[in-house]
């Protein structure tokens, strides 16, 4: 038993010593100016805006759960959960810091300054505002385009298969027993 405690104590000491060496190194890895540039870029692109409702949604869910079990205490539960949520609201800044660290690891300080400058410009702000609409319309256009490509490739492949079968003297059918088009490649393109 004494031997096991000694071994555990030794392992714990090695782990703690290892953490003492690695944690400060990881924390000092990003220069304050680099982290500030990352924070400016994160703010400029509103990268954490999508997380704004997490605390409010959690409070709503918790209220629902607690009130479901104690319906006679609805007003008190609602007030209590709101108070507790307000106590946690300052932790939102922790998310900004962590996201800034992510960006600082991925981009140089100058790149982050350039990103912030662009997204703070009129064009950058417009891109943030209109980007989702452009993405939605781009996907719709790509869908129409891909359907047309598929249709045209199917038609061209059927024509090519018809020519291959004619050259080989095989029966004129496609896989699945479908009949081949009776027009030649030249006639099909003039239609």
C-alpha cells in the first residue's frame, strides 16, 4: 500500500511538473499584439454572433424543466433562473478570447489586421450582410447547373453508346433495356 501511494505520488508529481512546464509555454505562445489583432478580426467578422442565444436558450430550457416539476413556483423559478443566467453572462467574454486564440493560431498578426480592415470597410460589411443571400443563390444556381450537366452528359453518353454499339454490331439497347436514340450525333446537335 505504501509502495502504491509512493508510485502514485511520483506519477502525480511528474504530471504536475509537466503541466507547469507546458501550460505557461502554451499561454505565452501568442503575443498580446497578435491576440489583439485576432480579437479585432473576430469582432469585425462577427464570428461568435451565432452563439449569442446559448445562455438565453439554456435558461428557457431550465425554467421549463423546473417549472414542470414545480408549477406552483413559476414566478420564483423564472426570477431565480434569470438571476443565475445574468451572473453567468460575463463569461461570454471567455468565448471571445478562445475564438481569438483559434484565429491567432491560424493567421499571422498582419493577416488578422488585414481581415479586420477589410471587414470593417464598407465592402466587408456588405459582404457580411449579403453573403448568406449570395451563398443561398449560388447553391440554387449550382443545382440548376448540375442538373443541366447531368442531363446533357446522359444524352451525350447515350449518343456515344449508340455509336459504340453500332461499331461493334451489338443490339441497340442501353443498360436496363432502354432503347437508344434514333438520331445521330450530328442530328441531335442541330435540334
